[in-house]
């Protein structure tokens, strides 16, 4: 027996209703599709912006998923790409993201130090203060004596006893370089030979003073001399010369500053006039 099914004949109103419903479904599908694209574009823009900006926070860089080579830990994602965190410096500075390895750490330092930065940059240590120069004692200054030729400067300066004392050392010296000072006791030919009596084995006194009158050096320093009476004969037309070397270190224990120093000299003898001054030694750098 054949089953009989009813036959439907669409009416014009029914056709219009079906077409209206179909158009409504198509519009909803179009809106859903365009909305999905907008959401995907927004998420991609957020990820790109996060990778290109940041100060003390870490940036995210989207990289293809792959085996971990010992870098930072990554979280698995069902979408394929994996986001790896890496330290970076602030954008626009133009420096590389990595920095020096900190002592005791396993990773590079990057970016300015902050409360949210896992890689703080150590603060620079303050500049070292230069040490003061080492204080020292001026070297011993032994005195040597020799006989030299006559000094013509004594022709007009000898005293009534026929003795002439004259400074015969340099008038200029350089700091940190030894300077040898000397003085002479001369006997002009017109007065004949003469004998001078000394009261100590040092025989002479020769010293340097600064502009304040403070003695910065003296000949014979560091040497022990004896108080002993003895005599020397100076032949006419000759001179006795005494020398002593200064290392340019003053009595303060430091190198004497540049400037002019007064030379004073004389004999440890009552036969000759007292200490003579007026000559100048200029010290330069």
C-alpha cells in the first residue's frame, strides 16, 4: 500500500517570509565573521606593541615553537607560536638588548634598574680619589771639598784679611732632579797665602730658604760631623770649593714647589765673616 504524503503549495507570503529569514541568517554570519577578524587583529596588535615597547618590564617576542635550547622557560600554546620573555633596553635608545654578565649571576643585565626588573644593572662605583704623594725624607747631603782655580768674581769682594766667599752653584734647577750647590773660599794673588781655622769637620754652612724664611734644605744633612779644631792653608790665586747635592725634597717630606729659594752660605770659622746671603736658586717644573 503506497504511503500518501500531503502536498504543500507555497503561498506568496510564505515565500517572502522564507527569503527574509535566509537574508537575516546571512547577515548574522557576516557579522560574526567580521567580528572574529577584528578580535584576531586586535590581539596581534597587542602582541606586536608589547614586543616593541617597554621600559623596566620584559618584552615578549613571538617566535616559532621549537625545542628549548636552554633559554628562558616558555609556556606551551595550542595555537602554535610560543612567547619567550627576554630582557631588553628601553625603546629608542639604540642599544642592544643584552648587557654585561653580573658577578654571581647567570644572565645578562639589561635596561635601567627598577623594582620590576629581574636583571638589575649595578650602580657605577664612585671615582677613586687619588692618593696623596708619599711623604719621604730628603736624602743625605754629604759635603765634598776640592781645590779649584781662582774665581775672578773675588777681585773686588775680598775682605780686609784677604778672604773671599762666593756662591758658585747654579741659579736654576728642575724639580725631581738633583741640584748640586757649591760655594768657594778664595785667596787673591795680591794678598798671598792664607790659613783658615775651622771649628767642625763640616767646615761650611749652606742652606736654602723659601719665601717665608723657612729652611727647606741644608748641606750636610743626615751626616754626623765632629766638633774639631783644625786648619787649612789656601794658596794665593786658588780657591777651596765645597759641594753638596739637593734632591729637591723639602723639609716637609714632599718635593719643593716651583719658586725662588734664597741661598745662604758661610764657614764654620771665626777667621771669615759670618753667613752670606742674597743669591737665589729658581726651581721649575
